[in-house]
């Protein structure tokens, strides 16, 4: 099959409804709240609690979650193989090698950017272990649109929680390239917010995040 990509003329089409008009209707701006941290640190729990709070306050928010995205947009090679065959799965499936993780986060960043342009407070819950990938998304987005929240918890705490049994599998060598075990987690250097999930309950953390969003003017005051 010949590669026709050079013949494709791709142009940006201007939206008929502007971002500003959408934000005016929502009563707040769109942005991306990017939760990052080790598996089991509490990203999904926190993102969903904040989402619940914002939704209850009449704000427009949505969660993009690591596990869910790997069922569809960034399906694994094994899932794609079942549906579309081996060649397709090899070409488009995403596993957990460093290159695949990079592409996983790049695609999510692009989706989160679209959601922010739609005026949504977009909450993402991905380990996103590599600093360069997170910084890449920050650089793509408009200034102020990317709010990096480091959900901090020591590896021992996350490993003790281990709700999916992943650390156990990684320690047994059944899972390769597992963040914190045999793949690095690069802590954010200048995140907008650091929350400690070993010290605070998820509910307390959700309040800390909501307060921060209010103070930063990302959401209206209660
Ligand atoms: N602040 C907290 N204090 C104590 N336990 C918590 C806290 N936040 C979450 N948990 C618990 O820790 C476990 C892991 O939480 P969660 O699934 O949200 O982590 P995660 O960061 O999304 O992990 P993964 O990257 O694997 O998806 C769950 O059992 C959850 O109930
Ligand atoms: Mg999660």
C-alpha cells in the first residue's frame, strides 16, 4: 500500500461558535486539570470527586480516565486484535512501552485540548509518568489552560493499596514496565498544585482542589 499522507491537504477549519461564546454560556472558562502520580495514588478517585462537586455546582466538567481511554481511543493491541486483526493491532494498538506511553499521553492531551476549547473543565487521571510528555501538553495549550496537579503518595502507600493487584503482578514479574517498579515516575518540577493523598482523605483533597480552582479564577466563587 502506498503512503498517500503527503498528498493530503489538512487545514484547520474555523469553528462557527467560538470558544469565548461557549464559555460565556457556561459561565466559566474551559481548562485542563491534569492529575498525575503513581498508580494507586488516588487520581481517579480525586478527579471524579472534583467532577461531582463541579457538576453539582452547575459547572460543565468531564473526566478522562486512563483505564477507560484504553478501552477505546487508545485500545491495547490485544483488544484491537480481537476486533480488527493482527496487522491493524500492531499498527494502532497502544501498550506500555515508553514510546506507547508517550503516544497515549499525546492523544489524550489532544482530546483534552479539544474539550477545553469546548469550554469544559476537563479532569484527566493518567499516571503520565514522563515529564517531557506532560510539559509537551502544557506547551500545546494556551497559557493558563493547563493545571498540573501532582497527587503525591509514597510508593509503599500505593503498593499497600494496590486495588487492582497490579503492584503484586509487577513484583512477580508478570507485568513489565510498571511505573515505580521497573519504569520511572518523573515528579513534576513546577506543578500548579501538589496534594498529599497519604495525609488527606480523597474528600479533603477534592476540597483543596476546588478551593484552588476558585482562588485561581478557574471557577466562580461559591
Ligand atoms: N486520599 C486517599 N486516601 C486513602 N485512600 C485513597 C485516597 N484516594 C484514593 N484512595 C484509594 O486508593 C486506591 C487507588 O485509588 P485510585 O484508583 O483513584 O488511584 P489511581 O491513581 O487512579 O490509580 P491508577 O493509576 O492505577 O488508575 C482506591 O482503593 C481508593 O479508594
Ligand atoms: Mg485511575
